[in-house]
């Protein structure tokens, strides 16, 4: 089983690893696209106003553009340590075993699919960014990322947000939506705490010794851990939490 997470806009600074080596990243079929995007993002950083517009950042976030300018020379860190925020706080990757960390991948706007242990620098690029001359990243990634996701030889639990799912589908993957339930039984989609619940689910799935091969198996792992989970259809699960 492979758990696929979205990245986060916030990223930890620094790192102890050598500068970015695209050949060291997992899924080498994506290397050429990664190289082209890295070159584009570094070049874009020379034009700060254009970079702000493409990345959707303000003047107060010019440090993000500076990070992009240094993409090829700055220090790297494992992806699961690089990404921060609510989902990654709940995942608490630092306390996972090495084996558990190797069951987690991240779908990145800059690197496509990477394993959580792959070394990457800090950067700024989101699924909805539009690079000059390229337009939306969906058109960049779908032709190359789609086949990689389709060829994975293990069951995928796709916890990506909608923008990153749109980069390319993961055929047959189990998805998980979070809904809250009131005392009267009415339900609504969870927005604020959605990432926290998905981080917790990712931790449970990465840590289990089981090897689920379908959505029913994923449901069993989560339910046995005390979560209230329902199967919505053949590949979709609902995590139900109190309102």
C-alpha cells in the first residue's frame, strides 16, 4: 500500500542534504519534466513582479521567490520533513519508523510524485500556479504523471486535495472524505480540520503491518484503529467525526 499526500504551501527552511539532484528522486520517468519546471521556476525568480503573479504571492512573501532562485544550490531535506502545516503535524513523520515513512508519497507541483524520503529543497509552486509560457500545471503533468500513477504495483490511498488530484488521476485508488455529523444525524463536509484528520489517517495506514489490497482493506485498518469509517462506493471512504 502507498499513501499519497498533498504537499503544503508552508515548508521548513534549511536542510542538511546536498543540493538538489533530480536523478536521486524516485520515479525517474518524471525527471525530464522536473528539470524543465525547475529551470522555469529559477528563471522566473529573476522577474519578481512576474513571479509574484505566477505564484500568487504578495510583496511580503518575496522570500518565497528567493527560495525559488536558489532551488539548484540550496540544501535539501527529506520531503516529509520539508513539508509543514496541519496535515504534517498530525502525521508526525519524525516519530514514524523508516518502514512507515517509505509507504508515504507526496504529489508535488514542482516534482510530480516523490517518496516521502526523497531529498528536496524549499520552494514555492502550487497546483494552481500558472508559469509564463506553460499555463496550468495540469497540462504539464498529466501526460507524464498519469502513467506513473497508473503503473504503481501496490494499492494507493489517495489523500490529495482536489487541485493535486487534478494533476493526474490515480486509477483504482481509495479516496477518503471527512464529514462531521450532528446529534440529529445531519452531515456536512469538514473543511477546517480536514487536513488534521487526513494526517492522522495517513499515519495509521503507513504504520500498519497489514497490506490492504483494496478499499475494504483500508477501511478495516482505520476502523480497527477506532475511527468511524464508512464505504461510500467501490473506492471511496467517508471518515465521520462529531460536529
